[in-house]
C-alpha cells in the first residue's frame, strides 16, 4: 500500500508544484505576447461603459487561461484519481462540478476585479491599501458564509445517522463547550473515496463537518479523535488566527506589489495606471509574492494543526485511537507518510502523517 501511496503522492506533488510555478510563467508569457491588450481591444468593439467592457475582458482572459490549464486540471482531478481508484465521479459529474466551480469563482472574483479597477482609477497612490482591505474583508465574509452558501451547492449536509456515535460526539462537544450550528455529515462519497473532516464557518454559522467516507470507515473512538482535533481548532481560535495571518500576508503582498507594479507598468508601456492590462499585471505580481510566502504560511498552518492534535490527545486521552486514525487516513487517502522536506515546506499545511504519529507516541510516553 505504501508503494502505491508513494507513487500517487509523488505525481500529485509534482503536479502541485507545476501549478504553483506554471501560473506566473503563463501570466508573464501572456503579458509579453500582448494577449491582454488583444482581449481589451475585443472587449471594446461594442460601445459599452468601462465596467461592462471590463466584464467582457475578464471573461475572455479567464476562459483563455482556463483552457490553457485544462489538460493539467483534468489529469489531476479526474484521470489520476480514477487511475488510483480514489474517485467515484463520472466524467459528466466532473464537468458539471467544474462548471459550478467556475461560475462561483467568477461571481466572487468579478466584483473584486471591478473594485481593483476602481481603486486604480480613483486612488492611484493608495489603491494597494484599499484592495488589501477589501480582500481581507471578503476573506472574513467567505469564511463565515461559505458553509451555508457555497458548500451546499456541491454537497448535502445531514444529521449524523448513527445514534450511538451522535451521542458520543454530543458529549464531547458539551465537554469542550462548543457552541455553534451543530455537527454534520457531508456526502462527499458521491465524488471521492477519501476521508476528511473540517471546522467551517464563523459565529453562528460555525459547524463541525465529518465526511460520510470517514464515518463509514472509522471506529467511534477514531471518529471521536478526529472530532476532538476539529474542536481544538475552535477552542484555540485557529480560524481567526488563520484569517488574521492571511490578512497580514495580504497587506505585505500588496505593499510590495505596488512598487513592482509601477516599474513593470512603465516597462510594458501601458498608457494609464488603470488599463485592463494592469489588472493582469497586478495578478502576476501578487502570484509571485504569494509563492514567496507559501513556506511561511504552510509552516504557520502546520503549527496550528500540531496544536489541534495535542488538544485531541489531551481531550480524549486515547493515543491508540489517534494513531490508528492517522494510519487509516494514510491508507484511505493514499497519503505519503514520509514526503520529502521540500514537498513538506511548499505543499503541506498539515504535518505529514509520520510526524503526527511520532508526536502522538511521544505524547503517550510523556503522559
């Protein structure tokens, strides 16, 4: 099984790295080749106002980029998952899901792009500050309402059907003092065989989500261990820590992006600061700085996940259930137990399985 997991993970890791570095390369080629200027000329063929033309421009540019990236997306999300017997999706399901993803992405990103265009037009010296503030605000809104608006578009929430398990988890929730909209089962088995769980939302929309693939394949003690981990995120305010750290990263990125943007804007010879092409240029710069911050963001996330693991171990006192859970997750998800250090730094927002098991074993010895 580990050979199969290693093979699968190696391919996934390479594709993930290609995706990280391919995006800025493609964007740079687009800019050098003048493709955004060409799309702008098409968007302005029919006399509309600037914002209607901007929407047309975004549709053209977004569709062009998606088509270029589609072969890699299709191989990674459909072909590879079926090759390793991890997917339950039909081709029709995959296409339909991709369509929904792109529509949602456009609905979210469209207003952001128009706001960026407005900031460049009205506040040429402080556009980066207003944009960072908007992006930070949107991240809070998405974190709060995604569980009740976006997730149900793809999956169905339902109460946990196993009465014994529900009772066990309710006692755990009560003991920890978790107050939110509840604990739910999510029917991801329609798409995948992989198991997962998550803490979603903020405030009253906050909820613990256990996937049906987890509930059907893990023991009650193991599920309690996973649940305690997710409750640890709640108890230790990890959602807010991630949002705030993400906001800090956003302001840092846009602060430095502003300086590079002015230099590259002159390099490409664009006429106005708020040219449509400028939006692609800013996206290119933001992607570059985001890549530079990936190791720090992942390291911070891994630290939080380790703290949640420790909370789970302390709360349940069941080290063996935690370890068996990690081993089952590794087998069911074909996770690489011992990824290379570079992969861990660039791709892992959770500690690798081997590190989590080693931490649990050391916790047992010190207990």
